[in-house]
C-alpha cells in the first residue's frame, strides 16, 4: 500500500497559499491549510480598504488549489515531538511535515497612548476597524499617519487624494528604502496632494492623545484620527511552541528554510529567519519563499537534498493615490538605484503588480510547479552577508576550541 504524507501549512497569506498550491504536485501528499479567515487577504491593498477603493480580500476559490483542505481556525501551539498542531477550537491536526507561514501584523507601538488612541492597519481586521471611523469623521478632520514606509506613504496619499487633511509623521526619513531621486519624487507627489510631511530626527512620536500626536522635538500635531503604520511584528506561535526564534520571534531556519530544531518543520514569509538573516517583509519575498519551502518539503519526501534559498529582489512599488505611483528599481542586493518610474505609469505598474500577485497564486493552483521566480539568482548580497558572518564567527570558534 502506497504511503501518504500529510503536510500542514499554517497561514493562508502569500507564502502559505503559494506553498500549499505547490505541494499538490504529488498525488501522495495531502495538504491542509490552517488560517483564521475564510477569505484570502490581499494585504498590499489594505491601504485601499482604509481609503474605500478596494475590499482587499479574494475568495480562496480563486487562488487555492482544489486539492488543498482549508481549515478556518487558529493554530495555538505546535507539538513538534507529537507532530500535531493544536487549534483554538479545541481540535488538533497531525502532520508529517509542517510549513510555518504565519506572516506578520502590527507591532506593539510601545508609545504612551498609541494603543488606546491610534489605529494600526497591519491586518485586515485592523484596517476594517478604521474604515467606519474615517467614514464618521468630516473631510476636514485632521488625520495623522505615523510611519513613512510604504504603508504609511500609501495610506497618506490615498486619504489626501479624497481631500482629507493629512499629516505624515516620518519619525526619521521619508521612504527609507527609496533612492534620493525616488524620495524627491514621492515628496513632490505628496506635496501636490496637500500632505504635510514631517521628517527628520525630531519627528519620532513620543505620545499619542485623543486629539494630538507629540513629537520628540516638542511639537504637538493636532490629530482627530491617528493611523499607526510604524513597524511590523510576527505572531508568537513559534515562541509559545518552544521552537528556536530570532529576537523578533521569527522561526530560525537554515538556508533550505528548515527549522534548526526539527527537519520536519519548514518556514516561509515574514515569520521566517533563514540563517538569522531575515529577508525584507514583502509579498515579493513571501511568494518565492513559499515556493522554496514547498520544494524543500517535496525534496525531503523524495529523499533528495533540498536546494538553498536563492532570493531575488528587483524593486519596490508604492501607490500614491489612484492616479500616481512609483516603481523604485533596486540591484540584486536589494539596494535602491537611481532608476525609477513614477507618475501615471508608476501607478499602472503598481496595479499590475497587485493583480499579478493574485495571478501567480491562481496560476500555481491550476498548474502546481509552474511558478519559477524563486529560481532567479538573488545576486551577491545574501551570499556576502553569510560569508562575512562565517568569517567573523570562525576566530571565535577557534578560540573556544583552543
């Protein structure tokens, strides 16, 4: 009698869905996807949910392979020794291999008043909670967006385009990832939309009240609605399960994305820390990592040596309202370069990316194994970081041995 392999995927985001779909290549692999929501959250559209131009959800029937069993529940603990995942409903799911792809959410702001008076939008539920607050606020109400990464910039632009009075508090540099040319382009677009941008070292938020945001340099910014986009954090499932993690709670893996604790646990996406050098949080990283993690599982089932991570980055795209955007190109080490595409063409490219993400997932559902982007060379950046670490660790290891 042929042996079947049960693979459980925890997390139905970009990495988890890609991995689950890819695992269906083998007829002897039974795939179960555990996710707390019954619909796929298109997270890179959450700022549009806040602005009211998109619902930011996709039916799983559009992106998930027919052979994947969807369990709508929350994983509460991983029993690695017993190979079981405990669920919030009280049940449990057994596995032969586990793929850990729990993603990320809003970070604890740890700023006085922020948890009480600011609205994070790192998850679908958080963005959904903010929507009626904005609907109830008059257009003239002062809106302050804290955090000037892609989410903060996109949210500020989305709301300003509707005629709202928006202040973007950077807490440092506007768009830290951007090349100076790209940063100037974004700043110019925000200025045309009427967004007040507060940047520089004195703009770190020190307190949030019901009607204001206080800055490190002593300024107080009036704010009737405060939106918090500064930072992301990962769920603590791995920590609670006694698995090795980095300081942020990401599951520690080797370069094949296999847990350093257990060869039957593989991780992908924002919640993974391969070689304790996590990749930039993004769907651009999550989907290739999901494909790589699935390939690792399939290699182990086949008795083959898994390939190592080979991650490519090429750009970061940011929408600046519905009519403008920027496509910031980068080198293979994920460092922004001078070349960019902005304006209406930048907006079209961003929308193409958003649609393309869903198309990639749907394509893998229809033809498992067809996705190939995780095989594009990632260039020297990651290899150089790994080699530098090994070189630094070698003398210490020699000293200990002596």
